[in-house]
């Protein structure tokens, strides 16, 4: 087959037809044709030649050219596609390295094998272009709801026809024991779109919390318009869910708007989610208030928040415990997901027992270390003293407010406390030195002897060792694995070292060792401060 005037226009018509059918750019099809013709020409003229084909986008005329590049003498390797500066002088007046010489060559006669090869190249290019178009289209739609038709089921996974592509609804993304037959209409959430060798993989979900949020957006116009915002969603798919909403218009009740007239709006979502019970909760900026709302229908007596640990303690009346926890812990688990906090629930009786145990423990501490009788030790605890350091270094006036304590008694208490602290410090330092701790770490400001001993027990014995630690390794922290918060224990966590304090100590150590330039730190701090001021000004 030769590219003649009789079939030149047919090339463009074919390209247009394929592009319309596959919904891709006609230019991509023409480029694929050019590449396929170039390959066929190389098989005729020689594989080492740089043969290129250009198809005129208006007339369809295919032009075959041979391209040769000017290179340095020592770099000449391919005599068919390269030539030296000296050789190029017969074609160019003043040739330079990098110049190209283009000669037109006669069109090739394409045999059956060459034509089949060209067809394969075009089909491959068209497939790649179609896959790229699908990926771009569905990538833009990730995070939205799509309607589709069930095509088939494979090993529990449902293949869904979603128009110009196929999506996969995996077994763990189906609600409960959902089953589908071929031809069933299905509504899903586009969870993820990945570019893979076999084409874009579109992963669907009906269990993702955002699926429920998008359903509410479709049913509640106020959410779509931005008057009401969904702040958090937690689901136990097919069973129960909690959704936190806030209204930016004081005249609109966010919970009432989501419920709808006679529950019509929420019922539409419930029906789509196979009868999943939904608690709609008013979101509140105050964590404690928000948590009390999230634990409904249970009543809460008291909330204690540990913001640094991301943990919260909730005290409920004894008769409300089972309601607060829920069947198989469902209510507290959903409330925990909604608030992003670890929640410990205890009854009023359990909290009272814990307070009594803490009181007894602190009383014993003062009795043993300060050589006090039980009554006097209890007086100290009742006044809020919890550690020996508080007694040793507090202002004398704060001890004098305790009934029966005069200046002499207060002075004696502080002297005993300081003596005991110094004795403990000496023991800790001796133990650390026995473990091989160097003076560079012992003399580092901010570390107490007990901290140094704890570091030594963990293998941190030099300032260099300390400088390589991450802040969370020192202070502890929380990470999220598979949707659950996991505790990371810190070496100095029991000494209540915060993440910020740990970060500052590590950076100080790195500066002392010369690992970090203090000028760079100051510049970064100034830059961050400047960005903060800019954001405040814009707000």
C-alpha cells in the first residue's frame, strides 16, 4: 500500500472517525499514524535511519523525510543518522554541532506485514490516549457520587459500568451483605482513581463516610449552597452513623434542615444506605460541648480533656454507662471518630474511686519522703500539692495558709523536700554515669538527672545521640493507622515533656553540635512570623 493522492484525504477522515468514536483529540490519532508510517519507512530504508513522517492536517498529504544531526567527530556512532561538521559542509554553508539536515525521501510501499504493524501502532496509541482521557475525566470527579449499572460480580467485587469506563466496588466497600444482579442500578462514591498499566482503575465505595456527606449535600439545598457545613462524619456502615453539622445563618437550624419536613431528607439518605440509623449532631467549637452532643442519647456528668495527648475522659451516671458505650462499643467508637479524640468513659463511682486512690498515693508519697504523719500529709494533698518539687520550691506563703503550719514548720518541710530531691538526683546521676552517659549530655540544660537516667536506659548516652532523636520519640505522640489512633510512647513522656519542649531541646543540641546554623533558624522563624502576620491581615 502506498500513500497516494487517492487515499491522502482518507487518512484524515479515518482519524476524525476514530477520534469521534473514542472521544479523543484527532491530533493524537494523526500523530499515531505518523509514527506508524515512520516505522514502516524504517523497515524499508533501514532501522538506523532517522525517518520522520508529517501528515498535513488540511490535505492529508504524508511527507517522508530523512533527518541527520551534526555531531562532534569523536561522538559519531550512527553513520545513517549522524554526520561530522566536515561532512555537513557539502550541505550547509556554516554547519555547527546540533544542526540538522533534512532530505525528503520517496513514500514507501507498505506490504501486508508493514500495514498490520502500522495498524497495531495506531490502535496502541489510540488506546493510550483513551486511557489518559478516562483517567483525567474520573480523576476530576474523585470525591463525588456517580450512578452506574452493575455489569458482573467477581469474587465478591462488583464491576460497575459508569459510562465511559468501568469502576470496581470491592467487597469491603459494600454495605453489610449487599448483593447485586446484572443490570441493577447502583449509586457509589468515587473513592480513588489510579493510573495503572492496564488503564485507569476507578475504585468505588458505599461505606466511605464522605459517601453519606455527599448524599446529604444532594438532599439538603442548604448544604449545597454552603449555608450549612458538614464538619465531621463517622460511620459503622449499614448499622449506625453520626454526622456533625453547623449553620452559618442564625435563622436556620442545621439539624432541622438536615432532617427535613417529617424526616423526608434524612429518610432519603437512610433508604440509600440500607436503613443505616443516622444521628445528626450540632457541631460546636468547644470540644467538651461537641463531645457531649456526640455521645447522645447518653447524659454526661463531666468532661476532662487532655489536649496534648488528644485524649478525653467522660464521666457519666452509673445508669447511663451502657447507653454511652452503646452495643459493642458502637456509640463511643463513633463519637471518638467524630471528635478525633480517644475517649475513656467511666462512671461517677469509678471516678470517685480513682480520685481516692490518687489522694492515697500522694499522701503516702509525702509520708514516706518527708517523714510526716498521715494527717499532715493529707493536709498537703488537700491543699493541692502533688509533687515534692511543689513543696520544695513553692513560695513560703503558700505553705503558711495550711492550718497549723508556721514559718519554722514550713521551712523544715521545704528543707526535707530539698534534701530528698538532691539525694534522688545524686542517685540518678550515679546510675546514668554507670551506664556510660557522657558529661556533654549531663550538662545539657533542660534535662533533670531523672530524665538523663531514663535516656541512658534507652541507649541515649551522648549529646549526639540526643540530637538524632525526633520530638515524638522524646515526648510521645499519636499516629493514625488504618483509621485508628495508636499511641507512640516517648522516652521522657512520664516527665510531662511537651512536643514543643522536645523540639526546642533537640534543635538546641543540634545547634551546639554545629549541625544547624542558628542564623538559618532565625531566618525561618522570621519568615513564619511574617506569613502569620500576612494571613491575619488578609483575614
